[in-house]
C-alpha cells in the first residue's frame, strides 16, 4: 500500500469510529448532559496516557464553554490532590481499559465521598464501569495503522464524544457568544 492510501485508511478508520459513537449515544447521554448542566461545583477530568491527554483537552473545552472544570492527573491525586475535590464536584474519568491502577485511589475516594463519576471506557467489566454513576461505553475499537496498537481510533472517538458532551452542555446552559468572549479576552 502506498503512503497516501495508508494515511487515508487511518482517517477512514477514525471516521468510522466517530460514526459508530454517533450511532450509539442515546438518552443516557442526555442524562449526563442534564447532570453536568446542573452541577454546582467543578467537573474534574482525569485519565492516564492518551486518555489523560484527551481529559486535559476536555477540561479546557468545558471551562471555556461555561462549565467550571480542571484536570487532575490520577497519580498526583494519590499525593494530595484529592484535597482539590469537593462534594459539589463530579469526576469525568477516561480509560479505555477502565482498570488503570493509577486511577483506583481517585475512584475509591469519589465513591467513599459520594462524588459522582462519569466513566468513559470500553470495558463493561472494569472497575471504572462498575464504580461510575454515569457511563459511556465505547466499543473495543480496532486501532488504525499497520500495528493496530497506538491509540488512534479509540482516542479520536473519545475526544469527539467528549466534545459533543461539552458543547451539548454549553447549548443546554444557553451559553452565548458574549459568554464565550468573557472567557476568551485574548
């Protein structure tokens, strides 16, 4: 296969992942939108590896579109950052496997303190899925590329669903262009 077709195949695979997710979101997604729209505290995002990169981006998107949000790294949460979380907050946790060791202290803390968790995972049998108050279940995507190992289809789909969630919450909160400008003076 030539390089151009190889690249197009990757884009097609990632596009197919987004379409799969578009066809799988349902009323449970709207329950999450309504929950976040009425959240009194912060939406705290978390994840490790590529999921952590997506979670960092989503915290920024939520914050810039009217939902106070910030990212906590799961490893750092075990070393004092759990003190940043209040009972008015909720956690948006992203993990393809749903069993990341680094995330367990954060998830257990949330459950112990009755802090809602919104879990994004591909694993129905995972700790993240079982401990979550709300869930978005991803299929086990075949990753793009020759090796089919590097997060690509899964991370692109996770990002797209996260953006859909943030922007639907923003619309639901009647966030306007003037509000957007307030958070983007630059």
